[in-house]
C-alpha cells in the first residue's frame, strides 16, 4: 500500500506539473502589433486574427479563451491615430494595459509581442525615443501588468527579424537611432531583468529567411504562423523553455563532406569540437549526405572517437523528415521511386532524373526544383540564425564566420 501511495503521489505531482505547463481552462491575453494581430490580405495569404500563431497555439494548448488586443501599426510608444481618436484613449502599450485592465485581472497568461515598430516608428508627436527609453517603457509596462495581476504568467515574444531591400535589417539603423539588433538586445535585457520567459522563434529555426515573410519585410506567411504556433506549444509544455534553453546553445560547424568517412577535415572538426568543449561550449555539426545506414554509422562514429557526450549532429535529410521535432530521435528513412519517406511513410523530398530536389513544405506543397547545392544553402539560411556562432572549412581549417556570410 505504501508503494502504491508513493506512486500515486508522484503521478499526481506529474499531472499537476503537466497542467501548469498547459493553457487548459486558462485565459490568455495578447498585446502586440500587426505581426500577431494579423493583417489584411497580402498576396491573398496573410492570416488575420483567427489564423495567427497565438490563436492557433491557444487551440493546441486548450485555452479557455484568447483575447488578442494586438493592433496594426502599434508599438510601445504609439498606435494608429484613428484608433486613438475614435475610442478616446491612447493606444500605446500602457494605454492598452489601462483600457484592458479588467481582462488582465482575469488573465492567466499575458503575451507581449512588441519590438518591430519601436525600431521603425517615431513618437506620436514626431519626436524620437532612445534605446534606454525603450527599456524603461518595457520595464514599466511589465510592472503595470503585475500590479494589476500579480499571479499572471508573462511571456516575452521575439517573433521577427525584419528585412529591408531583400536583406536582413539586423544592422540597419532605424529612425530612432539604433539598430534592429540593439533593439532586440534591449528587449532581451529587460525580460531577463524582470524574470520574464522569452519565446524566441530563432530557437526553433524560424524567421531567419525572407521567404518566410509574406511581404518580404515583417509579416509571416500562413505556413510560418502554423509552425510558430507548434513551437509556442512546445515552449509552453516544456515549462516556458525552448530547446535551446533546455539543452543549451550550440556552436555550429558546417561540414560539407561525408562525416562518416575518415579525412583531414573530419579530424580537424573533431579536434576543434574537443577544444570548444574544454571551454564549456556545446557543438553541433550540420551536414548534407544521405546515408542508408545512418544510425549504425553514427553509433560507430561516436564509439570510435572521443567526442563530447553533448555533441549534437544534425543531418539535412533527418531534419526535413521531422522539422518540428526537438529531440535527438532519428527517423528511419526509405527511398522509393525517387521519393524519400520518413518513418511515418510520408514523402518529404523528391529527386528528379536530372538530380534536382524538391521539398514538401508545412502545407504539403512541393517546392520548385533545385540543385543539391541550392538545397543545402537554402537549409542553412533557414536553420542558422543571426545569433548563432558558425564555423566553416576554409584554408584547410575551421574558422568562424558571421551568419550573414553563409
């Protein structure tokens, strides 16, 4: 009886923890801009309200109610003038907090999804705000929400990169005098300071490439909203921690050859990985060869070489077999009639007779054909974010490069 009692107690604690990391029967409130509000149609595919990632995630997590108070054109400092005029209240972040005070009191979770407009918009009177003012404003608004509801779970969302003239706006200085990178860092600093968990979509290999944005600038395609929703679901169910936060960030080594074949490049790679490990840094190998005996060869590689136990190895074909899987579990792949199938026997890559490759996207559509080199480069541009440390093989050694150089 005593053993049964202990088991029952443990199961009860586990169930309680599981519910806590879900949104079942919870009220969720969203503050943010058009990225999470949704927009009018762009190219006939931009989602609006019911199809944005916050709404989809609320379905996946069984939320009781989601109230999306995000609005197009808003930032922490200002909103749309016609909204201000019609409703008679200031549609800034603090104005929204005051206006929706009752909803915040009844909320269990509040998502904060600002940033983009703080970088690119001046204040309502045309004056500019500094980076310090961005941090002060965010810090004060977090305190305002907690004063209204001290039990609420806050989540800070870093949801976009932004592109301008077909290039990442990472180092581009906005009208307020700071870069996109500096603005994002300011938000991260305040969230850390205020002990607010951060949902950073870059931890899920999303938002890094322009083709994920319907307007080639700021707003995600419907397919990406769906993927962000799945990722946000994973984040919540793991106690508001992303895979990167759970397992640690990785230094990424791009290996252009066959990892299972002994070579000078392979030995140099392993030597660099051991060196990084001694400095307390975890490594990840990105490579591109389709191998029939992947699991057996991988086990053999790890047993013959003294490599760190936390080494992560990511093969392009294994990734596309299950792009939203965040564990080290491998798929058993099969190739039949020019199609590569995952372990669920779902085709996800097609090979043409001309050695061209097509990839199935999240909506089950096949991409245009491309060469294997184009396929590899496209994956890297999606997978690697601008916060990653990346090493490539150059001049007979592995050396660090900026992600923008990939």
